[in-house]
């Protein structure tokens, strides 16, 4: 009987360790997905600004003083956008440590219908 209890305890411990590892992997997966979405938003915003207003500071010839100033303003704005986005990604990671996360993979709930005279 002691062997059975020891085996049962070992099985429960292993199950608990697997669940804890699964929660950590789920949290890591969610963080990576959210981080990628923040990065995509930042880079997409910068790309839109550059495509819409890039003609103001881009030239095949030497840049004028005005174009140099506009490019400097864009580079400053770009730097601020990236800094703020990176700060938010760090904040997200810190926030996620406060949660237990479990990924509900392919969960299917099947309804159970009792057989009766109408349901054969």
C-alpha cells in the first residue's frame, strides 16, 4: 500500500510540475505575441509617417537646410515613438508577472443530450 501511495504522490507531483511549466509556457507565448503586436504597431506608424511625409526631407541632391531640419524633427519623433513602445513592452512584461495564464488551445465543448423517445 505504501508503494501505491508513493506512486500516487509522485504522479500528482509530476502533474503539478507539468501544469506549472504549461502556465509558464502559456505566459511566455502570450507575451511574445503581444510584444510582436506592439512592435508591428510602432513600425507601421513610423512607416506611414515616412511614406506620407518622407518627400519633405528626402532628395536625390544635397539636402537643403529646411530638409535637414525636417529630417531631424522626424528622427526625434521616431526615437520618441520607439522609446515609448519599448517602455510599454517592458511594462507589459512586468504586468504579466502578476497573472496566471493558461492557453486554452483547441478546446471543444460537446453538448451532451440524453437519449429519449424523441432523440434516438
